[in-house]
C-alpha cells in the first residue's frame, strides 16, 4: 500500500483538516491546525507530505513520525508539530482501517468503557456563570471549565482577586459538592500573581487550575505548585516530551497535551506514559473539531492515567459551523451522563462527511484570536 495524495481543507469555524489517500482505497483523516495560523500549518503539511509521505507505505507510522520531526535541521515549534500531528492522526486512521480495529486497540486495548468529559461555560459575571453551569448540570455534565478572569494585570488587584473568587463561588454553588469545575488563567499572571490568585480559589476546590503562568515560564511553575494544595495543570502549549518534562519535575498534577499540536497520537501517547511515571493525570486539550476529538478519545481509552476530556460541542465562541456538521454519524459523540462511550469503529472511529468538508473549504475568513491591551496601551495576554 502506498500514499498517493494528501489534501487539506480549511473549514469554519477555525479548523484545518487533512486527508491522506492510498492506492488501495483506504483514506485517513486528521486535524493539523494552530488556531489563528491555519494557513501557515497548511503549507507545512504539504511540505512534509511531498518530502516524506507521498509514495510511501502509510503503515510505517513511527518511521514517518521520526522523519517528519527530525528530517530537517530546524525542528519543533507549534507549526511543525501541529502539521505532524494531523498527518500522524491520519496515518493511524489508515492503520486502524487496514487492520479493522480502533486505534486504541492497536495501542494495547481499552482500559475503560467510557470517558468523562467537560464543557466550557462562558459569562463575565458570577450570575451568568451560575446560570450556565446549572444548564450544563441539567444536561447531564458533571464537570465544566471556565476562564478564571477576563483581562487582568500580571499582578492582580484586590478587585481582580475578588472577581476570580466570585466566579469560582458561583460555579461551586451551582455544582454542589459532587460536581467539578476547572479554571483557566491562559497564562495571564506573573508567578507572584498566580500564587495570590490560586490562593483565592482554594475555598472552592476546583478540579484543577490551568496555565496560571505562561508556557515559557514553565521552569518557574514549581513555585505555584508548592504554594497550594490545588492541582495545577498545564500543557496545551507544550509540544513534546522534552517540553513537558520541566512541568512534570515542577510538580504539576495534570498534563494537557493537545493531540493536534503535540505531534499527534504518537507523541501524545509517549507524553501520557511519561506523565504516568510522575503520577500525573492526563486531560487532553481539545477545543477543536471532530478529528482532534476522535484522536483524543483514542488516547483516552488506552491511557490508565487519563482524567477527563475537553470537547468543543456547543462551545460559546464557535461561529458559522459546529463540530457535528462534518461527521456522518453524530452518535459517536453523543453524551451519556457527562461521558463519551468507547468508539468501536476502525481507525479514529468517526466517519467524516467528505462532501460537507469539500463544500466548506475556504468558506470562512482566516480566524485570528483577539489582541488585548491594558488601559495604558500595553499588550495584555488573551
């Protein structure tokens, strides 16, 4: 079997999908994207495909991964690792279809029958948080995640800290003692600011506190973990085993590799195994589309230290399209009491609606994240 063609599709709201075709009729799909840099990643996908994949045996997945990540003198970074990630997902999809098994079966078989999932809730005010969390509880979810704050100074004021605490209190009141919520700081705080803000959250016992400091300050995150009893999480902007190692050594409790950024299924699997040796849980980051979620679930079902799965169905900032618009059978992503059931179909376990994808290709302008500024005109983390 040989790879004959690699295609990419930029589809709303902000996703890039890739399709690998073989001379035996098997097709694999993946999701290589950096949100806000889809066009750049698209170019990288085609460069890698032309250099390493077209004409090659798709089942030599590890060899392809090694060549794509190491075959150029300059390596790494989000663009290259995300391009590799989507191609790697598609290769695993082909392998599963070739052997008639889901990817998690090829990786050792399932260790669970269902995977707990959480959904995002928006809202700038505590009353809105309470309302949105309550709606998700009524829909059957047992866990949610929300931004810890809006734009804030790196050293938060007393008023900023009060807002962080008020939002957490609203979520806890809506969930009661049995539900879970996580808060995401998006790296908006300095180390000292993060220590103060995490302390303000302690009375409300969030499941984890995500990215309290920027990924480039991972070597300092140990000061935050040592200051609190709350679980600290990071990892969505770390792209390899080498990059997550300082976080693991610093005492984080939850690692969040993104399977569309961190080298795909192959590298994320290795990251999860490395995390297990540090007694760290894995909660794959995934505010993306159907293939990123499908790949994440394949990892979830063969990973003993899996904690919970992020997913973007119904997320508040999608515009123009929804995850389920691109699959032929949405049943694989149907929630059961806040959980997703183990997929049994071959490969990634999801069938892509190719007609819908081809129609949507190029239908939306390139998405870019907002750029924030502080009142004095200086740059603020979004």
